[in-house]
C-alpha cells in the first residue's frame, strides 16, 4: 500500500538516519549518543519502530532543539560530567555532582641545570631560572613544569533564572614531597646557614596556606557580571596566564616562574587576600576591577637613632591595593590593559644571613632606617621569620595575542615604578601565610625605581595534538642609586641591570588528560640584577646564567 513502509525497510532507514544524526550531535556538541539517549534527548530505536516517518522527524527535531536550548547555538564546548572510570580516563569529562566540580593536576618531570642547588620539599617552582645562589650542575626532580600540581573544588549553582552562587577553593601541592607549596619556608629552612649550604630559596604568594592559590565566593549574573570576595589571583596574574605563550609555565616562562610581572612589581602580590573582584563581559569588550582591603600586622617602627621600646611605635597596616582590566576580543585578536597599585608590597630576597653576612650575624638585628642594632625587648626571634624589602608599587600591563591557524602569536609589556613606602612597616609585621618579619627595609630605594618587562612568543599546533612553543622574556631596571656610581667592582642591586630568558619546548597530548613535554630554557643576568646580596658593595650571583633542559608529564582532571 502506498504511503506505508515495511518493518525491514523502516529499520534500514532508521539506521541511516540515526548514524547521520549521531555523528552531527557528537561533533557539534561533544556529547556521545549514549549520553544523549540516557538523558532522554534522543529516543531509542525500539521506541520508534511503530512510528511513521513524520513522527520520527518530529522526535529528531525535538531532540535537536533540546540540546540547542541547553548549550546555546554558539556556546563553547563544555565537558560533560563523568559517568564511568573509562570515560574519566579517555575523555575530558568533569568530576561534577550537583553543580560542584573537583579538579586538579599532577605535573612532574626530571631535569638538568648547569648552575643549581639541592632541592627542598617546599620549593614549588623548580630550578629552571638563573638563581642567585646556584653553584653546580646537577640532575634533579622537576616539579610543576607546565602547571602547578594541586587540587581544587568549584561550584556554580543557579538560585534564580540568570543568577548563580559561585565559589572556588584551590591549593598547590609539591609532587616531589607532598607538602603544600611554601615559598616562605624555603627561606626559613636556610636561615643562618652559610650561602654555600643553601637549598633553593624563593619568594612567592604561595606560603603554605591551606588554600595557597585561591579561596573565594560570590554571585554571578548572565547580564550583570560576576562579583567575588576572598583570596584571589590579581588581575595581572589573570593577564599573565592568558597572554604568556608558555601559559605561566614554571619550567619555560620567566613571567610564570617569577611573579614580578603578575604582581605589578613583587611576586608576593600575584594573589591578594581580603580582595573583591568584579568581571563583566559585554559583546566583544570585557572589564575587570579589583580592590584589596588592608590586613595583617604592621609591626613596630622607629626612625630614631636609639631603636628602643620607648621610641618604637606600633604601626597600622596600609597594604591596600587596587587594579583594573579593560580588554576586547575581535575574531582571533584580543588585547588587555591592566593597571595595578599595591601599598606596602613586600619582597623577600634571601634567607636571614648567617656567618657570611658582610656586617652582622643576622640581618634581622639591624634596623634598616639607621643601621643601628635592634636589642632588648624589641628584638624579634629570627626563628621562623623572614627579612623583607618594602615598597609602594605601580604598574601597567599591555598585552595582545593573535591566532593565525595553526600559529598563535603573543606579545606583552609592563612598566613598573616603585618608591619607598609612605607608611613604613616595622619589625614583627606579618607577611604571606602569616609569617612574621624579623627584619624590614623601608628605605631601600635612593629614589624611584623603574622596571620594564616585555615578552613575545609563538605557539604552533601540529594536527591538534602537538604544540611547539617558543618564548622570549626580558626584564630591565634603571639605576636608582644616588650617586649613580656603577662600575665593575662597585655594582650594587641599585644599578641598572637586565635579565633575559629564552625557551623552546614541545608538548604532545596523548589523551585529553595526559600530555608529555620536553624542552629547554636558558636565562642570564647582568648589572644590578646580577647582585645576589644587596648590602654593602653587593655580593654577585655565583654564576650569572643557567641552562635547564626538562622532560616530564602532566595529568589534569
């Protein structure tokens, strides 16, 4: 009879339609046919056997509209929640339950450095960058090369149409030791030791906090943007991660390894405590604003010649900060401008000096204002403390990138100016992670210090699974010494200087979760940036260069 089809004919036609539609759905929306069927978007073959062709087309159209309504016609790919261990291992599905997602990464490798130090379990940045105290070539475990190893939990739960509660909590862990990332502790365990006995000592925002990356909560609106409060990455850090060709890699990126650029002058300011952040995107334009409230203790300060209990005045913290971000994306080009300002910024250059100090057994026994001994009731026990230089910092970042498939080009520049703090910190002031400062320098700069950082690079993608990345970074500082007498044999940290780093690495994605990498970074310093210990005539780096080839693997989820 005309207008009717037999069961066998229908099954053959249904099989063709199902295969065709399954392929379209899989490639357009990143969902498997099995997942769509289980969710009820697409009917099973058995349920369609009695149906007429018109009903079949109606069901297919309803399924397509249901998927489109949930994802948006132009929405970016969003991984689905994992439904099995096999799916977790072979796809980029997420560990999500009721809007809460657990995520993390494990990144470890092996490397060789031409001028390095013994490792320690608190150092999370590895050994790729030239180090002021490095003195010997060695093989070592290389942690956190492309990404910080760590764990996090984030959530987004809609409480009314278009409005959601959001939160994020994440922390960094060292894969070689299982310890929390802790820059301050790398200095503390070297306090008082002779320089020749140091292990790696670094400075940074991660200082052993339970959530040393971020912990914040807030509200997000589809139309009015996102407002959050807590410990958050600075706008400079957000820009660095977006516009660094190496993606903030510790092993192959100077601006990833050293947070001077991200923190607007000091690496400890790459993350802000007690901060409010606002983000809004309207069409191709996006805007960000951030403010940090003053927090912590400012210690006890004295500007008189006799630094005693009678002349020491308790200080109040004035370490507030603010920043803005204005950017736009047009097709394959994007650009951002990020100005930042931070008061009472702290830089920890070295462990407290021991027997090799040029003057005193410990820097913490000398008041930097008048170089008099700190004695009696005002002396702070150097145990578990750090020594810091304090400045008020301003910085402005301009960065851009352009995709010309299969190559992406990156470039950026930051101009930083620093001054002695308007409100000095005193001995006993608090630093990142709640550590105390047993020594403080509030007058380290003879006059305004100017720093320029620029970078460029390109990433070439071969057959979607292999990336080859080349990057170049440079930091320059002007002389801020008065008088500006900087000649060989009389260089100080206040003299003009330059740091350069170039890197090249290959990263191959074996699966959506596991990738392997191999590459090399070479860095060197000169002038005032090659001074390791800034007091007196200055003690130079043991070696002014470092070559660091690295191989390893990363697993993300």
